[in-house]
C-alpha cells in the first residue's frame, strides 16, 4: 500500500511524515523544502502475530507494511506547472491513496503560503488542481480518440468519446472523478485505465497544535462540517505529538498517550482508516520460519491470496486450510484445533476473511 502525503507548503506534511516513519526528512519554514519525494516504510501493528508465533515456534514475525511518500508541496496553479506542480502531480499518480494534510494550527513563526489559516480553502485548492490536471489529460485523450475515429465512425470509439464528454462535463463542474458514477462495467474499467488523480481515495488529516490534539479546534471542525455530506472522515492529529510518541521507547508510548488524553496514536488511526478506505484486509500465515500478515483487497479468493505469497502457490493451488484467528485464540493450540476439526479445507473460490489463518497446499 502506497500513501502519498500531500498539501500546501508549510502545513506540516514533512513533520507528519517524520512522525510516522522517523525517516528524518528536512523541515523548514519555506516552500518546497521537499523537492524529491521522501519515502518511508512503516510496519502495520498486528497483535495477532505474537500468538501465532508462539503457537508455531516461529523464528520471526513479519508485519504488513505501508509505504508513505512525502510529496512536494503544491501551490495554486500546479496543474499549469506553477511551483513544482508537474513533479508533484507525477508523484501523486504513483500512490494508492492520498493523505491530504490541512493546516489547522496558528503559529506566527511558520508562514502560510496563502497568508492566513483556512483549511477548507486549502483542501479545495489542492482538489481543484487535481481536477484541472485530469481535465487536461482527458482533453488530450479526446483529441487522440477523435483523430482515430475520423473517417472510420467506429462504434467503440464513438462510445468512448461520449463517455469522455460526460466525464469532462462532470470535472468541469469541479467534481472529483472519485464521485462520478459509471453506468456500466466498461465505464468503470475505462476510468481505472486513465489513472486520474482526482479518482484516488482521499484521507484528510487536520494537523492541529499539541493542545488541540484531543478535541480539535475551530479549524478542524470547519473541515469536518465541510466534508460531512461526503461522509469523509477527518483525522485530528498533532504531527508534533506523533513525532514525540515515535521518539519514545515502545514500552513508554501507552503511558504518554494516556498523559496527553489520547486512546491510540495517530499512526494507528491512519492505518485503520487507510485499510477501510482502500477496502483491504489481512490474512495470516505461520510456520516455524515465520509468522506473517499479508494485505489483500477484500473479496479476494483463496487462490488469489495464495498468489500474493508466491505465484507458484496460485498456479499449483490444491487447497487452503483455514481457521479464523478468533477461533484459534480461544483454543490456543494448532494441534488441538486440528484434532477438533476446526481447521477447514477450502477450495480456490473461498473468499478470504480478515484474520483468517491460512496454510496453502499446492503442487507445481
């Protein structure tokens, strides 16, 4: 999973990136401190793996990971190449979802590129630049399709042109492509093939000061109210507090969170929302060598999940031996679970559930 951290300059993107990844990206009070995107890999905490490792005497634990990409700050006009617009937009095209950081704190020592604090305006500025970039891409695609169709009157190309026109009208009304409702499967596939920037799922982070980390403030509330109709959740996070949490030894973090009034870290909340937004789940595997979590799209069948581990597993799939983690945790014994017949044998069309512990049988 690749998540791109975006936003206007000086909203706290790199601070949040450092807090999440401890990658040490440069932070300064001027625009475009980040030019080349910083990349950091973060393990997804999964307490289930500890028990699995103990039951199977696993030599190591391997958690699922998320790749965070700290992308150069965007300014108004980025779709026309202003600032580092072209680089910014190209980097966004590579990610699975956008983490849009909006500045919701006041600090006279940190300038704002627009001269005032208004997270709703900032959100709309970035969103509009993504839409304008998509419009430009679609107009080029329309011109190409018109040239191909000239003198041919190909029904397939005519249908494509009609759809492009419909999508362009939608985008020109300043609606993001993710909100467009395709009429059929072919339209869905066509949109996916375009890799439109405004079609990517978006996670909104309200970056607040330390004193507002628990309840937020008027700026974060303005974001929440603005996005309520879209049912888009706003994560209230203090990037500074997150940075302090990550600097602590793991055994001291829970106590620190309690002291500042938080139930869990912003990283944990962001990971959970990322999985939910992208409709992902994790299945588990455990042998003596390793206990591991694997991330897959919800709805994957057993043979597809096997292919995530290794293509040979999918190619030579025979069966999947499955037990839900919750069932295994109650018995706390793989041997006893097998004796009681709690480990099911499933075929390639079995739809994997979150927390399934799976052993794949295959032959190639």
